[in-house]
């Protein structure tokens, strides 16, 4: 005979209200159902919490992915901007190279020792393509950029050397121009030119090594180019003489002077007063005898005079 279990329900005052009697097996089954129900509720609550946490984690990962995607797009835009700047730098380097060649042509200078700017042929590398889709990988563009940056570094070094060479050449040209007797040594009337002529004293033909320029005694005589005074004083039939060495094999001679205003060793500039016109030595009247010597030989001074 199965055991009976009696349940007594009490009122709030404690007095019995209702009495229920069930078998022990039924009570056990009900207890198991309660335990199973509680377990199911707990299991469901655990899985609900886990699902909720997974959802939150998924949202966080999606947010991180979106941020990374935005960062990737920003980085690719920067790469494209750098590619455009590299293209601009190449164009500017070539423009500088062309400008240098124009200066060399105008100044009648030889081409630089470097044959080309970007290697054989001298043409710049193909322009980078900065207009790739932002969704595409930029690894190939980055490799090309790295390669061309190396080329730009080499090309800029070459261009720097070419400009240094150009500056030295221009400086040499400037010194040569400053040392060239390019102006008249005195104001006056040209009485006799360079070359064959009849002597004023003998009437026979002779070779005249310079120019004879007539004017009043005391007229200022100037140096026709930058140089160093190498001789002052009387010299045979030329009377009082000043000789100036200008470098590059050029020497000028000023003769028949009334008064000498410089001394040997003095540095003079073009246009600087060095003497006064006179009538010393073998002379038929006040005038300046002016000679230009190139590498020891007399040359026609008029070929150098520009004014």
C-alpha cells in the first residue's frame, strides 16, 4: 500500500482551511517536474545571457570592422595623394633640368658631365596611377612608389651636381667677361687702327700693334677690364707706360702717358682711372697708344670693344 502525504493549507490566522491528501509517488513526480522546470528556466536564462553577450560582441566587432574599414580608406587616400606628389616632383625635376639646359645654351656652355637625369634616355619613369579604386589593394602602387622614390633621390643628386657644375662654369664666364677689355680706354678721336700703316716718322710701311686715340693732355685713361697692374714706367719709344694683366692670357698696354696713377701690384676694376693722357716718348702729339695682347701676341683691340 502506497504512502499517503497530506497537505494542510492554513489561513493567515493559522487555522486549517483545506486539507489535500496525495500519494507519495505523485508527490515525487511533482517534485521532479518542479526541479526540471527550474532547470529548464535556468538553462534558458543562461543561453539568453550568452546569446545577448554574443550579440553585443558581434556589434562591437562590426563597429571595429567599420572603423578599420574607414581607416583603410583614409590610408589608401593618403597613398594616392603621395603618388600624385611623386608625379609632380618628377615633373618639377625635369623642368629644372630643362631650365639648366636652356641656361647652358644661352651662355654657350658645354653640357654637364651627367648624360641624363633619370638614367639612360633621360626621360622620367611612367607616372604612377593614383586613381585606383579604394576597394582595391594598393600594394602594387606602394611598391612602385618605393622604387620611384629611389629614382627621385638619385635624380635629385644628379641635378644638384649639374647645378654645381653650371655655377662654376658661369662664375668662370663672369670672371672671363670681367677680364675682357671690352670698353674704350679713353674718350677721343681714333687716329690710327691696328695693322699695316705708313709710319708718321719715316713714311715707310710698318705694323701698328694697337690703336692711337687723340685727345687733350690730362684726359683720364681707364682700365678696360679687371686685372692687376704688372708694370709702370718709361719704355723705349712708348714713353710712360702702364701694363695690366687680366688673366686668361690677356694683357693691355697704355702708352705715351702724361701721369701714371697706379703702381705694380694694384688691383684695378674696369672703368677705374689709371693714368692721364700725354705726349711722352716718340709721339707726334697728345694721344694714347693702346694695345691688347692675347697669349703674348698683339690682337686688334676693336674686336673686344663693346661700347
